C-alpha cells in the first residue's frame, strides 16, 4: 500500500516504520509531536531509513488537516502519538485510521496500558490494533497479540516484546484493509475499563498500605526508562529501580530500613520487607540508607 501517513513516538513507531518499508509499503510522511522529548533523535533516525518527517504541535489544527487532505492519504497509522484525533482528521484518509494500542481491549483502554498491566499483577500482556473513531480506544479490534509477563519482568521487557510484535501485526492488517478482507471485531463495552495516563507522582510508595508484592510490581512497572518509583527520607527523594523479595520474613514498622547479617537495606512494607537492589538518594547519589531510617512522607523524620 502507498500513501500511508504514520503518526509516531518512540521505539515502537520506528520499529513499525521499518517493518512497513521492509514489506514494501510506501510511507508518504511521518509525523512527530514537537514538544515530545527526543523528537530530534526520532526525526534523525527516520531520515536514516529514508523517511520524510514533519513536526507538529497540533494535528487537529485546521491548516494541518487541510494540508493532509490535499495529499490524499490512503491510511493513517497511529503509534504512540499522544494526541486525540478529531473527526476532520480521521476523515482525511480513504481507509481511515488505525491505532496501535499496547493494551488488551476493552479491559485496558486509556493511557499507560503496559505499565498498568504489570501493576495489576497480570500474568499476560495484550496489545491491539483497532479502528480509530472519535471516542478513545472504543473502535473495532482488527488484530491482537498476547505475551507472558514473568515475575521478574520490568516495563522495558514488555516494551521490547510489544515493539517486536507490532510490526508483524501491522503488516498483517494493512493488506487486509487494502483488499477489504479484514475481520473487525466489536468490543464488549460491558467489560470496558479506562486507565489514566500515569505520571511521575503516581510512583509514590505507600509503605503503610502497600504489600511487598504491590510495591515490587510498581517498581518493575515504572523503572528505567521511566523515573522510577520513589519515597522520601528526611525530606530527600529516594528513587527505587529494583527490589527483591526477602528469602526470610522480616516484619516491623512499615517504611523502616534494616540490615540482616550485613545484608540490606531491607524496607518493611505493609506485610513484610523487600530488599532494595537498586536505589538512589537524589540529592546524595553516593549515600546509602542507614539502618533505622524511616521512609515515608516528604516530611517524615527518623524515629
């Protein structure tokens, strides 16, 4: 298929672009959002594979929609592009628009679906390609895939699997759209759930309320390349990137730091302790948490 217009952000979009080109499809233009961190690097990498790019602040702006309409696109493909597409924009392409959504539908509509699937303790992650409409993530499902979430998997593991799976899914769907053989499946709205887009503040650990398992999943869901889960100690922010369940049950005051036979730091959760394997005190990166420290709210002190 020719005259594909690709709206992308990050590694997933680049992987899809490469897959489309390798399959012989023609991408007329790739679009990136100007204010997204890393946009210049994305533009550079797309240029290296021979793609023309355009940076934009608002894809729904009248002038942008008019320019796109004049180019007579056949299909719009949206991969991680963080803006809602309005009806005039969706109407520009002959075959409409498809969205590559990194969540199982309809249970994971909305933002940050891979992160939420780890946090919620799912043992299997789902990704979907759906027909875009005016409502968020409600369109017919055109293709989907699933892969396991292991007990030690972090967000980067799921992103890598999704980025490998999406190009194949797209290359299955695009010819079917072109020849009219695609099998679309409506979503069951009775099972629908929306999840909000996560931000850094959502990574705050509540040692009093959260179990060791819940904290472990949160840490794995928001670790690098994200800012990481965090807590506070003596008005300092402590970023936590990796934890490990203790081989023995250690209990006490939630948030309390302790060392057992020289190994640690362990931090007591609502049920039992976790071992901190990778953490940084932001203001003092070389400093380690001492035994007896009490982690918690920003104003908490040792006690």
